[in-house]
């Protein structure tokens, strides 16, 4: 049985939300580490909501740092598009 990698965040209302880590990666371009995750909620169209943040893999307690540049979002979107394409082809 595959073990899921999860972490818990506290939302704006103080409620604990368990999130599943989809994947992590390091960008040579930005020299940062990113985490892509979901809280398994869906949008109006039924798509699972996916989030991404910057994080430091060397810290014991994970701190999610917001992504603020268009360049970083483009890197993440490209990776997500590639993964989605690979999944659609299998």
C-alpha cells in the first residue's frame, strides 16, 4: 500500500486542513524548492484544486511561502501541463 505524504495547515478560520503532497521539485532557474499540493476540494467545474508554494526542504517544520512572480508560476504551470499530458497519454 502506498503511503501518502501529507501535512496540515490552519486556514483563515483556524480550522486544520490536511493536504496531500502531489510532488516537490527544485528549480535550477530560481534556485528555490517548490511543493505542489491539494486539499482535495474541487472548483465549480469539478476539478481538484491544486496549490503551490515555495518551501525549504532542510527545515524540520515546513513553512509555505507564497509564490509571487509570474516567472515562477510559469515554471510550475509548465510542469503541471507536462504531468497532465503524460497522464492523458497513459
